[in-house]
């Protein structure tokens, strides 16, 4: 798939129109083309393959009234025969068509091979091909990580992925593994992951000029969530391979940042665990003293994501980054509030929140700001500890989870928290059922606008 978007000047011409521009184009065509459109009863919507007098494919037109959508060609790549198609479009349309063409060809083929040959899209310049392929690669990485079954995507496997990235882009990777977490004061990461034979760890990647503005990404890396002793029912456990989706998001975003050489000092923290059941699993009613010194009573072992994140967020404070952003598949409450395809996020910085929202709209990667409603922090109270890891009611669950995390972020740090699904429940153009990246293009666009001037 890496060669699906190429640059050049040869290929079957492919033109993209809306209704108005199609009518203008049609009026200028030879009688043979107009006869073909009439004979095939082309309605002026969708794709039409136009032959030459020898019966060979000579031109393709694609008519869509959503011709500015980033998912414009998400289905088109699967509708055309193999070959090279030279795109005739303006600069903006090249960007959206190439992005959706590449992601429309995405296949998770680690276990089930396919011999399908996808058509190539030929764009005018190498710079346009490179830009598209960087985005395609980043989103595909997120999808691959989320789609991979837990048996092959445990904490050590996430570490291997991040190590390969560090090597490719000249970053540095370190890990704190197993009982070292206790020795170096990451008690909640250790607690959640200690029941698994796959050792818990904190994976730490750094990249970029040390004097550049500091941006820290934190991703929830729960590689499988059984629910712990508060065991999930079978239906709720079925897709829990995706509970490391937050980690997948920050890994994909980090790759995009490094590939585009944004002038920042990047740090990526991934607390990676399996929430398993064993004799030493943590229990409801236990109290843990976190890295930040806040004591937390365990109300439910299935609310483990915020537990591994809180130690990582506490560590992220130490660098005093200019910006801290975390991604997590954290709550079902957010899915109830916004559905599965619109990620919600919280922020303690109004300007950052407004700018990320605007970036999301500009790149067709919408995100929705949710309120950090301070009075709800009382719902995370405990009679015997500073906080409980669950709210006292199921209402406002995404908010109480975000407020819990905010307690571990220093007040002078700009922090945003994304609560994402990381999964497509339905097939859409360019977006097959399965693992998905939500919000990383919005955040990247924001970072690019802010720092790459």
C-alpha cells in the first residue's frame, strides 16, 4: 500500500466533478462521449468509465457533491480496475482525494492474505504524494495496532513498535518494566498490570531538539481489559483488544509529527498493561498511593484506564511541557453522549480547545469539547481515600473520569484529554469496520499551525 499514491504525468485521466462542473464538462465533450453517457444511463452521480473507439478505458469521471470531503475517494479506489489513474484536480482536491484513496485501500492482512490489486493514484508532484503517504501511513498504523489481537499486541509488542519508530526517526526509547515500576514509584501502573504474565511497563519515547517547545503525549495502553476481578461479561470483553487504542493514537500521531519534522521536543508516554485475573490481581476496596501522592480507593477494577494514566500524567508534569495531550478509550459514557464516531475531548485551556476544534473542522476530523464541570469532582470522593476511581453514579461518567485525570495534572500545564472509541462499528467510505484513528489529524493540524511557522 506504500506505493498506492505516486507522482508523475502518465496514467488514465481521472477527473472529479460536482454537479455544476460535470454539466460544464459534459457540454464540451465529443458526441461519442455524450452518447456513451446516455447509453450507460449515467445519472451524473458516482463513477463512469469511458472507453475509446477501441474499447479500451480512456478516461474516468467521478461526480460527487461532497467533492471537498476528506473521504472523497474512499470507495472509488475499490470501484476501479487495477491500473494507474492520473488525477486532474486542484491542489486542495488532490490532498483529499489522495488521502481517502490510500485509506480506502487499507486492509488488515496480518492473518488473512488478499491478492487484490488496487489501482494507483498519480498526483502532480512528489511533495503531494509524500504528504498523502505520511497521513496514510500514520492512520494505517493506528488501525493495525488496534486490529491486532491481544495475543500479538501485549505491552512488549507496543514497546517493540515504539522502539522501531525511535530507531527510524532518531529518537530515544526507555522502559521501566515489572517490579522496576515499584522501585521508581509508578505504583498504579504496576498494580493494574501485575496479574498478567506480560509484565506491565512505562514506555518513554523522546525526539527532537531539546531546546524546542515541549509537547508530551500520553496514551492508555491497556492491551486487553478483562475487567479484572470485576469481570466483564463476554459481550463487553469481545473487543477489548482495542483498549490500547489510546496508545495506538499517540503512536500514530507521534509518527506523523516525526515524519513531518515538526520543530518540537516530543515526549510520548505509554503505560502498557494487561488487566488480567490472577491470585495477585488488585481488588475492589483496595487503596493505592499514586505517584503524585494522591490516595485512590478502588471502587471497580474495570475502571483501570484512569489508574494507569494517572501515574503517567504525574510523570509528564516533571518536564513542564508547553502542551500535554492524552488519548484513551476511557468511558462508555462518552459513546453514549456523542456516539462512536465523534470523539469527545476535555481541556483546561480554552484557547487550545477552540483551536483544536477549528483544526478538526478544517481537516474533516471533527472533535467535540466536553465540559470539565468542577462540581462533579465530588462524585469521585471516597470515605477512606482522597479519590475513588469511579463516580458514585453512572451519570456524567466521561466527565468524572476526566476530572479524576485532571487531579494528576499540574495546574500550570495546558492539558487536553481525548476519550475515543478507536473502532468503526460500520463501514464508511475509506473507513472499514475495525480499528480507527479519531482526532489525530485534528491535533496534528493544530500542532503544525502553532509550532511550524
